[in-house]
C-alpha cells in the first residue's frame, strides 16, 4: 500500500516548478491530488500527467487570494472527496523590484498572492479539518527571503517574512485539533 493511499492533498501553485514536483510525488505515493491554478487548462494538463500514477486527481480553477474562490475550492473538494487531509501552500509571485521601483499596486498583488492566499487557505481548510475531527497536515512554502533582505523583491521578502510568522501562529492555534502546520 502506498504511503499516502486514499489521502486528499491540495497543492497550490501545482502547475509548474516546486508545486508540480510536490503534486507528482504525492500522486506517486497514492494521494488524490487537487491541482489548483488560475488557468483551468493548465490544471487539467497536470491532472492528465498525474493520471499515470493511477489515483484520482481533479483540476480546479482557483484564485487562492480571493475568499469566495477559496470557499468554492473547499466546497468542490468536499463534494468530490468528502474530506481534505493535506494542504501544501506553494503558490507565490515575486515583484523583483527594489523599494524605489515597487508601487503600492505591485506590493499589494505580491502580498495577496504570496501571503494572503496562505492565510485564506489555512483558515478555511483548517476549519474543514477541524470539522472532520481527525487532524491533518498543512505545509506553507517559505523562502530564505523571509528571513533576510534582498537587493530586489521588497514585497516578496515582506510576504515570505509574513509566511514564517503566520505559520508559527497557525501551528499553535491548530495544534489542539491534531493539525500539524509546518513551513519549508
């Protein structure tokens, strides 16, 4: 039996890079993977790729920086699988701008996608895990940029610093419900 057999894992930012690798590893190890993207076509392509592992995976068009989109994601996953066991908060964007170049709009967009999305996903998927009553696991993908400054990407560094402390707070708050929250 595979390590994650029957588990339901949501991986944000799972259409490329680290998120895609995580989705593949989870699927290879028996998990049913929920692939999220703002592009349904991209997400469907990944689900097609994951089908070779023999597990059920679904593609959902989701903007994880928007509350209503996150609610729809949770509702759809519960309709399809009746549970959520694992959340990997991987999605992020970088502004690649220094303080003099970064506009408020650049800053707001980076914070929304990189930090606010992790808050929303942890909040609503955490609620679902609490309701299920048997715990769960949440992993927030951080960055060394969250622990030290950079010569560019001021908003990204701020967002990833926020991810580090968001994870610490949520870990304490969800621990009584057997939900592990970590950051990589």
